[in-house]
């Protein structure tokens, strides 16, 4: 899948994927030869839990270092979504999927600068 992404992305273009958190080491192994400026956004079900998913974005041909961003928490107390999760997804519901993912406030609002 990493070779396919590299073929489909132009030099300087971005590739984004969402995967289970336990697959992060493998993702980095296969993406790092082809993509640089890797940014990792951990997604947490709740604040005190381990990450359940990671969003990884890279730029084809970049040599910039990897960044691990401040994580994004989906749920607060009980089953309610956090205000950030509710607002970010709702206001971008008609956007492209990548816009929804990378408009998550913790990823773009200075906690992991582009």
C-alpha cells in the first residue's frame, strides 16, 4: 500500500492514512523511505486511555523530521463527544475526508505546526 500511495502522489504531495495505533511502527517503516515531514496525530477514545488510532500524513520526497502532535480526544465523561470532536466533524461534514481529518483543531491550531 505504501508503494501504491507513493506512485499516486506527486513529488511534494501529501499522503494521509488512518490506522490502528498498534500498527504505527510498521507504518513508519514503510512510509519513511518514500515520505518525509511525517506528522502523527494520536486519536484517543478518552483522555486517560491509550491511543486507539493514529492519523499519519507525509510529504513525498520531503526530508523534514517527524512530528508527533498533541493527541485528539473523542469522548469526555460518559459517552458524550468532546466539544472539539463535535464541532470539528460537524462543520466539515461536507468537505473532503482529508480536510475533515486534518482540520481537527489539535492538528492545525499550533499544537503540531505544518
